[in-house]
């Protein structure tokens, strides 16, 4: 009897071990990427501009981080530009960092058919400051991609603010200073007790009810005495050493959650990137102080790629706060980190020709022969880039058709026009130089002009991923077949990639100049100060910039570049699909139905979503700037669901009389139509008589006949 009982038990143990072994053996092994520079040396392959940058550096504001290279497109850029009065987005709070302290706002968007406005004009609801005179200007102590530490000196002490994106609290730390809290709206009650002037409250938790109906929670590290000097002015009765945390509470459950998790404070954060086959793991790791678990807020695109076992809801409650990118959700960050798992593309240079008929392939060959001699006609970094990338599309199509002589001819032409940009040939009409003030690669014509807006603000680091992505794409296509050229100019192209997507801050380039890892998208604003903070218009050009980076890294055998390109590409596509593309199943803009009827966002600022573009309000501009250029990666960006929903809006441009749609934009509309109706689009493109400067008849036909 004893033996009979042991045998089944042993079998169970063995089966459990076997299951554990099978599960363990199939666990993914991730390796870290993007944790070192793509190159360590100076970009010596390009000339250094002899012209100092026309925008002076705010050395006093940069403070302890006053050293090149400078972040030129960061989420906090408004703090180091101009009069330092314009806001930054912390999610969910909006803030200004000014001489008299930290100004804080949490508001719901105002809506109109063509925009969702969260931040203009800025409404200063709370000011965190001190009785002691603050230093003339606040200054930066440190920063990273997820946080910023700002400091104000007082006579004998200081006030620090730890601005960490996604934190549910606004946190300031005081040393030998007397905290003051100023409110825009009068305080009606504290801890449910009606207030009067000179009233004193002694606690480490104050529930502030304002006369606008809002509730804010104020926490201190230790119990303190706070006087209501008047209903808009609260002050501690003694100097204080410790933290103060302020939070907007949107419900009773939210109050309980905030109180439960108030004691763990994120000070800073870093982003780690890991790859296993075709999956990326992205880690937000926070440095914290205090006790307990870390409470953070995540955006909608974060939740899509988080595993349930890696986080939990606080107290089992779903707590949501409002931003221009939809509702944030409060989560507990296990082990002070947030983990995201992002699928990566396997698309490379080509689309599949299996759907194309023999007759269409023959027409494609004829079209290729007609287009094979196209060359750039523009000399600025952006339009030249579009036009040399247009040539690259032709070379790839020739490769796929087996037209080797045509492909070689096109590549020779590409080398002839692209190489002078890289080697800073003085006889060239324009070329790249290294700008040594902020540090980065700029157009020579743009910086020597002294005009901040020249070449779309190129010398002010605006749109660099748009501009240089086209150049890198062209270089990848040349390198695919020409190993000699690839080796000779490899460092030149890697320098361009370092300019817009260096994974770390080295001595010559900032970390991820254009990309914001927290919001998932890139920004294109450069050294321009805006009341609405950072913005991006063309998600599709941004997508293609990281697609180009991925292809280039792959073709030259630089795996770190290729994998980082794939990760940044995946983030950009997810952000575009979540926040720019509006389908009937989208939830981001449910609260703004008239805006959602447009089916696309033209520009997303940190504080506003707009149905418009920088260059016009025509329907085709707003929709198609989120589509061009059409390349194989567009298959992942432009899904059938979105095109099916948005095409009824986009197609109205085809029948507009004043002004009529141009042939170049009409071509893009037809290319979009091919995603949902290949047969109709095939007939439509035969009516075209001209094409956009970044497109050709050949590429248009190729796209349409390769649609399923």
C-alpha cells in the first residue's frame, strides 16, 4: 500500500518538474541594446561650422547640466528657451518653472470641432514656493528622458522639485526653507473644516476643497503647522526640511489611493531596451526614496503592451486622469519599474509582388524605365532628402524586378548627388556641417543664413528625423548593393543617425534628440519655444526615419543600430495608431465626438490636438501627411481599419472645387484608397498626370499592385 502511494506521488513530482523545465526552456532571453554610443569619436568626417549658433544658451538655467551636447528637443525644452514662461507637460499635470516657484495646473480639455485644448492659456492653479526670497532663476540639477530635477536657492537653503513624467503627485523638497502654497481659487475647506483667515491646521495630510469644486491633497513628510493666511495663501509656521506632495484627487477612491501611496517618491528614471527575436522589452526603471510601493500613471499606449503580472491597480481601483492623449491609468510599478513588451517588424526593403498581375508587372518595368533618370532639384535638407529617397525607391523596385542595370544606374546617380552632402564639399550647393554650440549636424546653408526658420528650422534642430531619415534611407539602399561605398561612407551615415537617434548622450550628440520614450512618439520642435510645448505633425515621416535607421543598421551589419531602429520604429507606429489615427473603435477622443469625426489628427502638441497642418488646412494635407512617403513599412502603419474609416473623409478632397486638389496629393489619396479597394485605385492612378516631389509613377503603381 505504501509503495502504491509513492509511485503516483513521484509521477506527479516528475510531471511538475517536466512542465517547469518546458516553461523555463521556452522563456525568452532578452539582451540589452542601445546602452552604449553607436560611435565614441567625434564626427570628424564632416566640417565643423565656423559660425556660432545664433541662439544664445541659457547657461544659468541649464545649471549643473550646463555642458554640451544640449538637449534640443526635450519635453522640458520650454524651461531653457526664451523667457522660460511657457509650460511643460508632466502627465497629467501641466507646469511652468518660473522665478517665484513651481506653477501647477490640472484641467480638463476645452473642445471645438477642430481642436482639443488642454493648455492655452495656462491656468496657474497652485504655486509651490517659499517665504524666503528665491534665487533669480531656477536651474536644472539633473535630467533624463523620464525626469527633471529643478532647484531654487533661498538665502540659506533651497527648494527642489522632482518632475517625473507620469507621477500622480507634484513633489517638492525643502531644505531650511518655509513652504508656501498659493492657490488661484479660494480654499473653501481643509479636512472638511471651513477655513478662515489666520486659521492653523496641524497635520501631515490636508484635503483642500476649492471653490471651483476641485479637491486637492497636500501631504508633508512629517506633521506640520500650516496657517491659512488668507483663502489663497497657505504657509508653514516654521522652516522645514522635508518633502511636500500635492495631487489633484478626481474621486473619493482616488483620495484613498493617493494617501496610501504618498510615501514613495520617484526622483528620476531611466529607459532600458532589450530584444529577443522579434519582441522588445522596454523598461522604465525609477530611482525612489521612501517606503511602500511606487504609484505611477500610464498612458493608453502603455497599457496595450503591459503584462498583467507586471503591475496591479492600486487598492483594486481603476483611477483615471485626463490628458490630451486620453485618460491615464494609475498603476503600481512592481519593483519600481514599468515593463512594456513591443512586437517588432520583420518587414525589410520590399513588399510582396505576389498579388501583381503579369501585365501590371510589365507596366511597372516600363514606368521604371521612364523614371530611372530622376534626380533631386531642391537643395535644402528636407526636399533634397525626399527626392533622393524617391530615387532609392526606384532602385529597390529595379532590384526586385531583376533590372540590375537600371538599379545600378540609379545608384550611381544617387551616389553622385548624396556624397557631396556627407563630405562637406565646398563646391556643393549645400552640405552637412557639425554645429558645435548645441552640438549636432545641420545644413550649411541653414546655419550660415542666420534665419531660424531656414530649411524648416534645420539649424535650430527642428524636424531632423524627417530630414535625415530620407538621407539614411537612400544610404541604406546604396549600401545594400555597393559594399565599397558602404564601407567608405559608413561613419558619415552613422553620424546622421547619431544626430537624431543616438541611444545615449555622448560628447557630441544628445540622447534620442527627437524621440520621447514616455509618450512613444517623436517631437519636431527643436529650439523653438511654444505656448503649447512640443509637437509633431508627420508621424509617417517619423516612422520612415526609424525604418531607415533599422534598414541601414541591418545592411551594414551593425546590430545595435538595427535593433534600436526597430524599437523606435515600433514605438512610433504604436503612438501614431493610438493618438493620430482615429477609428470607430478608438477610445482616445470619445469625449470629443465632433473632433473624432475627422478620423485623423494633424498635429499633436503636448497640450493640444489639432485638425490642421503647418502648411494648410486642406483635407488631403491633414490626412496624407500622416501617410507619406509610401514604403513597405507603410503596410504596418496604415491599417485597413483606419483607412476604411477615414477614407470617406479624405475622399471629399477629390471633388473639391476651390481650391482643387493638386495631382501630387491626388496620387497619395489614390494610394490610400488602394489599401481598401485595390481594383478602384488601380484605375484611378492611370488618370494621374503628375506626382509629388517625393513620389513617382513607378512607386505609385508598385504600391497599388502589391496590395492584397
